[in-house]
C-alpha cells in the first residue's frame, strides 16, 4: 500500500522528480518540455500549475539554472552542481518503481524531446487569409536559432502541413540549403 504523503513531503518528492528528469535527459530542457514530460504526458507531478511553480522555485534555490532569455521564448533549464549534489543524496526518496518508469520513458523518448526543442515551427494568419509559417532550427545549448525559414502558405491546412513536414524533414532541408548556399571547399 502506498504511503500517503503530507503536502510538504509531496512538494519535496515533486522537486526531486523534476531534478531526476532533468538529470536523466542529459540535455537542457525548455519549460514546455519539462511540463510536457512531468505533468502532461505523465502524471509524475500531478498538478500542472505546481509543476510550473516548481521549475522556478528550483531556479530560485539554485538547483536549476537557466540558459538563454525568457523574453525570447527559448529559455533552457539545466541542473546546477548543487542540484546534482542534492539529487545524489536524496534520489532514493523517489520510489524505485517510479525511478525505473521515468528512466524507461526518458530513454524511449529522448530523441523526440530533443528534436521538438531543436526544430520549431509556428504560423500566423495574414489579413489576406494566407498564413506566414516560420520554421527554425536551434543548436543544443544555444537559444538563438541557427536557421530561420519564413514561407507563405495559402491556407491554414497548408500551414499545418508545412509544420508537420518540417518536424520530419528539417535536417535534410537544412543540409540541402546549406550545401547550395555555402561553399565548403
């Protein structure tokens, strides 16, 4: 039978779970990725708003640090030395079955999370009914895009299709454009 935790014990457990997730991912994560992993696709941290608050509390207590600028929308979170030390001393407070579940999920989904952070796409509607689609590629650990492509789509469906294809084909599209424009000889 699972032990019922007090609110304070649950908050400590939730913070440890988040530190464990960030550590096991082995790459800095966006806030959206952390929320998605911990609270949306899994219920390791049951309350979405608590999950959001925990991220910033861990930054305030120097267990996580940020890379980039929140105003640019590409802020990344990573473990500090103190965060790693804290986790190494307290990770056993996370039940073994949960640690195994988290580790298995992250191993199976690491590449998907990484690519979702490296290849982004958005669209906005124009006054004439067409859509501007902005496609970006980010390097890991760099918050400024290394490649931006803006295209105009005739419809929302076409914009969504471009976004879907971008997530699949971004590396090969970038490689082709780079080879055509930059002489590497």
